[in-house]
C-alpha cells in the first residue's frame, strides 16, 4: 500500500488553480488540527487500510474477486491512504493560501524562484513537515515506492500510478526521479497543463533555477492552456529572474484579471506586480476600491516589521579536516529553518570557490511569506557535489540551532559528511 505526504512547495497546481473563491484559501487542506491528533489519526487509519489491503490480496488469491475488481479496490485503498498521509503542521496556515502567497503575494516576487533553491517543495515543494509528524519513515516510504515501481513495470500506462510515483519521490526529495515520473506522466497525458507545469516545477527545483529546461516546459504548458495560473506564475518568475521585469509584470497581470476585486489576494498580487513594474520603469497599478494593504506593503511602511524581519548574519567556513573536500564548483546552500524543523524559511546559494564567506539574510526573500517567524531558528549549510538541493551521500553539512531572527556574528561551520 502506498502512502504519500504530498508536497506542495512552491507551486502546487491545485492551489494555484483555485483562483476564484477557492484561490483565497478554501482548499481541502485548509483546516489545521494539532499535530499529535493528526499523526495518531493517520497512523490508525493507515493500519486499517493496510489490513484491508491484505484482506483484498487474500480474497483475490482465493478467487473471490476478478482482476478488474481487485485493481479498482486496490486503487481506492491507495487513494484513501494518500489522503490519510497528509499531516499538517500545527502552525501552518491553509496550504493553498500559503503557497499562493509565496507565488504572488509578496513585494519581491523573486522569492518564488528562491524556493527552487531549497526544499521543504512542494510544495512545493517542502515535503518534510515538523519533525516527528510523518506517519512513516523515509525507509518505509522508499519500500512502498519500490512496490509501486514494480507495479508500474506491469502497468506502464497507469496514469494514476505514475502520478503517485512522482508525488512520492517528492516526499523523498528525489527530484531527478520525480522528474522522470512526471516525464512519463506527460507522455501518457500530453495535453494536461497541470502535469506539465508540475513537471516544470520539479525540474526547476532539481536544477536550482527556473531558467532553461523548466522555462521550456512552462511554455509548453501555456501552449496547452494560455491562462493556466501556475504556468503564468512560473513564467513570470522566470522573466523576473532574467531581469525582464516588464514581461514578469504582464504575466502576473493576466493572473490578476482572474481575481475577484476587493479580495486580500488582489492586494498581495498587485504588490508583486508593482515591484516588477517599478523595476521596469513602468507606472504602478492603481489600487482597486476597498483594497486592503497587503502585508508586504505594511512592512515597508514600518508596520509589524519587528515581527517579520529576518536578519541572521555571520561567517561561513569549513572545518580544517574537510577543506580539501570542498571543490570550487561545488554548490553551497545555506538555509534558515524553524527550530522545530519544517521547510526552509529562506535560502542563500554560493559556490565552493567563495568559501570562507560572510553571509546575511537581511533582505533575502522569505519562502513563508509574511507569516510570523518561529521564536527560535536553525541555520544549516549543505555543500552539494551534484548541484541538487537534495542531500546525497558525500555532501558536506553543518548546522546551528537556537538562533534569534536578528542573530549576528553567527559562526557556521561545514563540519560533517552526509552519510
């Protein structure tokens, strides 16, 4: 039986398609319950579903049901397992609203691209929730993935199976394999803009940038559906990254046209568009009647800035015993996370040749939008030999816990090898 903790990360297609009323946060993951209750409920449900699957296998072996009935019943159990595997963090807001806010609701839209530099996903793509909330260990999920892969060898045209495989690889933060699964899914349903956009999202995460291969896929998705919201958001992020701010604003304005006037998301989206327009030397969009001040604008005006400022700064160095293992072309990621775990809040990216170096998160786009920062934060560094954000054996790491949002003079050291 396959379970999945679906990663929304940066650009969850379902959330981004919820533009008219549901866009504003009324998704199926909008309710949040305490983590302990969720984990217990999910674990109990998974045990029941596992027993039901065993009964189903036994009934099939005994000749009580035919293959077609078995497949339908098994797929239904797996869908239910997928739903039970979604455990929400207690401090999280509604997932669709949070993902949308990351995409379009901040004064600096480039933060959407920053999510591609670290994981959490995706949810893009942050698949790992607060520590201890996963119903199954990564090893158990990998075993389940192996079962699904074996099944797909016999059922190569199983669309739902490939979709499940792609999502489960996201849970394991294996973006190359997730990309392969989405590629196969796109072969099976080539005219599905959701699939192609999700594939582009994964490729961007894998490559650390939307520019290049991911943008090509985004263009393909927009050929299928010129008004596809997620693809427009991704395309705008790519244009922003390339410095084509006028194009970024134009793409995001196409999204704005679909948002009901007077909603909070409208103000957030306008703030992102106006940031791009200002950089392009274009006049700002006029605020609509009844528009509320978006959080990013409020912070710019000094309201609540003390609660949302992330200013961790310090120096990054390598332990003497590991210096010879850091190569000039290695990719260095520095992440800020909540002290209890969870997806990255912000990220920086460097090359191995720049070490040692001074760093600062002051002004760095935050992936969590304007959500309040945790009381304590953790700072982590990863030297990636492959350039991927996913940790692999041989990568170098370091971590500091218990930091305040304005901590300065932090000494972060790359001091161990990832096993």
